[in-house]
C-alpha cells in the first residue's frame, strides 16, 4: 500500500522522468504514465486497500479510461 502511494507521489513530482525509465519496459505504458501522472497521484492518494481492483477503481474515479486504468494498474502492481 505504501509502495503504491509512493509510486503515485513519484508520478506527481517526476512523471516525465519516470516515463523515460519505464520506456525500456513498455513504451505504451510509459506514455500512459506520462499522460496521466497527475491523475495517478490523485488516485493513489484515495486508496485504502492495496489490491489491483481497488487501484483500477481509483484510477477510473479520477477520469482515466478503463482500458488505460487497467494497463496502468498492471505496470504499477508489477513495479511494486
């Protein structure tokens, strides 16, 4: 849970730099991180459980489309 919130805070401060680091893993997911970095931060601050389903729900609640929310949740949970 703390690691997920830390990932969100990192996106808020350095989303562009984080996207560059992720680009070698998945260019499409790195683009999503860059595009939605501020919303990722807001969503992770809303979390009260550290499950993938809760993360997808939080990402969707801040306006991220469902397919993008699932892709972002995959990369966040993989990194954490």
